């Protein structure tokens, strides 16, 4: 395989070689390592790279895990472990340490996406005006932290309720 800036070139699957590829676990998906500031460009680079070697389904749910007693399980597991390894090689070491025990590529990806959403929720909450202080306290105390979309919907609902309850007088 030829070297380039992003590490080793990822193998591509063709109909005749799919399942026969020997994938190296030292390969990188992108020359950009995930840190606390670059999730969006990093995730785009990773999804493009995985799509380019027919592995995107491991993180988007289109390639489902085989049951352990299924004949295809070992092949699926090897492929999924390759994807996990590529993702691990594309993140900063401190991020790897947090997610090293993920059970599958999809679980790893979902956790990384969840952390990114969480990192966006708290700045959003702190930016709300003082009249939303109750909401700012309630959301983080939920048993399960809602998604960014759910938080935005709650804020929007509260804003709509305030406008209905306290309409501005017509001038």
C-alpha cells in the first residue's frame, strides 16, 4: 500500500475481494485527529473515508451485527474491529482512553456523537436569558440528558408559552 499524508491508504472492497481483504489496524482514516474543537470536520472526513471503503454501514446501522452463533459473525466482527481501530487511530490519545472499551464501531460512533452534543448543550443553556433559569436547572438534572434537538425543542416550547401567556401589546 502507498503512504500519503493521512497514513496508509485504506483498502477498497470490490465484489471479487470483499471479505478477502486483510486490513491493517494501523491505518488512519484522516490526517486530522479528533479533539475537543474539531468534531464536525473530523466526522465528515471519517464518514467519507469509511464510505470510500464500503464500511460506513458499521457506524450508521446499515451493517448490523451478526448473532454470535451465525456463520458470518467472525467476518462481521473482524470488519467491525477494523473500523473501530481506524477510528481509534483518528482520535487524540485522551479521547481514545475514554472510549477504548466500546463494544462495536456503532457504539463508539454513537458515544462520540453524544459527547459532541453534550458539549454543545451546556454553552447553549448558559447563554439563555435569566428568565430561563428554571429551565437551565431542570435540563441538566434530567435522569438522561436529552439530545441537543430535544433541548432546543424544550427551549422553543418555553419561548412559545411565554409569548402566548404574555403577548406584547400592539402599537
